[in-house]
C-alpha cells in the first residue's frame, strides 16, 4: 500500500463526457485511455483530461503550476476551459508530458528539493485551514498536532512506540507536494516531470523524507538511500515524522492489513537506529 490518491467524489474515468472535451477544446481529438499518476485519464492530442476528487485543490494546483518555474523539472501545465475554468464537471486538463514512473529514487528526492525551493514563496493556501482528510490527519498526527485512535495491529502500536522518540525540530513549513513517490515521471532522457501538487504546509525536508521512506518501504530502494540524504537538516527527525505519517495513514486506511504493514515496519527499523 503506497500513497493514497483518493477518488471518492471524482467522476468515473471510464467515460469521457463530450461536453468536457468541448469545454477544453479537444472535441475533435480521438481520446486515448492512459494511466496518470496511478489514475485513469484520457489523452486527447496534446491535452490530458482527468477526473478530480477535490475541485478546490485541483484549481489551486493549476493556479500554482500555471507560472511556476523549476530548474530541470518539467511541469504539466494546466489548461483552462473555453470560459476560463480549471475544472469542468469534475474534470481538469493539462498539457501531456511524456514519461513513465521509474525507480530513480535519488533523482526523485533531488527533484523534490528543486520543486520545493520554487514553492517556498507560495503562500499557504486557505484550503488547508478546514482540510480534514486521511492525508491531513495523518500528517498532523505525525507532527504531534493531533491524536488519532489507530488500530494497533495495522500500525497504531508501532506509531506509539516511535512517537516517543519525537523531538522538537526547527524547520520552516512551506507549501510542499507530500505525495511524490510514484507520481513523478521520467522521459527517455531521464528528465523528471511533476503532474500536479498535493499540498501540505510542512518542511521540504519532511517531503523529501516521505519519498525516501516510500522508496525503501515499497520501491525496492536500498537502505543506503537513507544515508545518502543525511546532510539534509534535521534528517533523523524528518525521517521519523515521515514514518509516523505513513503508519498513521496505513492504520486508518480501509484496505490496511498486517501484510501491507511489512514495508513500513522494515523502514521503521532502519530509521529507529538513527534516532
């Protein structure tokens, strides 16, 4: 079980409505089903149409990505509808960027740092004020801002044990993409691409640590990946909060099992040695 990209309120991706194609100016293009960041989407010429579960987040992400510049990182530029909207009937559009997910874990971490250097000046979005979903609850619990009733057998017990090692950190929160593992694409030349933003108000080091934890837990990365980024500020505590985040998320997830916990348990052991 990896990052949660929920589609609870998104329209079905199996059918692409004609009025959506018309709104985004691709009515005459032949739609081709594709997988976009683990989700079903449709490619219509140079435009990619995808269902979105949160219209507010999708519109905010598009507003930021419209003019954001990140060195050596390609961005899927959003496309407005004919009347200027970012979302039409639960669908959003962006320019198609070629690439596939690849196990280039160090490059994903490096690209995340470049991305977050660029988003460091983005103001905290008001949409985070009332956010209360699986991701936000798990991050708040990881940082000790919220208490959750977590099932002990699917991560709660280990969460409690590790949370006792949490110490105060002095890192600056900012807008970060907290779910980059598996969501970054690479073209044949090895150039990374970011498709959208999953916003958190957390330190960039934490977002990098989440990538590392995910890569070791589920991506087949060697444990030396942890050490290769140890020069990042507050690295052990950032890793701890990344593990706590994944444990909290796992323990709340409806599909969580003791078997799916194994990857997080492994990386938790590696991180605990460094505390």
